[in-house]
């Protein structure tokens, strides 16, 4: 059975990982963000390349797993490159064009933010990053579903209501 991939994305501290954990508890296949693997590394181009390769590999490993929820998608890479004023490698774009996501969910701001070894952007940069995420997915032809601030349970219901 070919997988159907759904992306949960948004700025930092919007509840992506919490929702991915809850979806996993419900028995859904998930792809973790993966930043914890490379958290000690600089957030430069090498880091972005490693994250792209990680997500690509995870999607390949889950290609026959049914419904799969992703904590960020390959297209997030575009926003990371753009927020750092770098050109996205053409081979990344070519691969992204071959990938199909069933639905892309942008999670709304939950009203708090804290920097960690994995969250290096300033709070002010988060809004700009969210805009770049939206632009990246829309430019790749995706319609976006916005999931506003709410309880974890309510957000889960909203996301699950979009499944076929």
C-alpha cells in the first residue's frame, strides 16, 4: 500500500511535535523532525542539507506504511534557505517536485516561545519564517490548511477530519 503523507509545519513552538506524538499514540506512522540528531551542529547550509537528506530518507523508509504524518516536510527546506538568504540547491527542488503530500497543515502560534539548542531563531524571526513556509508550499502547488491555537485534542480532531 502506497503511503499518504501529511505535513504538520509552522514556526517553532506551535505544537508540531506534541501533535506528532499524539498521532503516534493513536497508531499512525510518523516522521519526527530530526533536529535532535543534529542539534549540536551549526544551523548553516550543512545542517539544512543534512535535514533535507534525513527527511528524504525517512519518507523512503515509510513509503509503504499507509497514512504518515511528518513533523515538517521536505519543502520546509526552502523556507530555511530563504530565511538565511541562501539559494536552494536545484537538486532539492527537483526532488521536491517528485514528492506528493496529501495535505499541508500550518499550525498557529501558541503564544509562547523559548530558544533552545534546536530553536535558534529569534522570536521576531518566527513570523517571517512562517510567511516563507506558506510561500514555499503554495509555490510548490499546495493548498494549506491553517490549524489555529486550540487544545491538543481539538487540533487533533481538526487534522484527522481531513483524512480520506
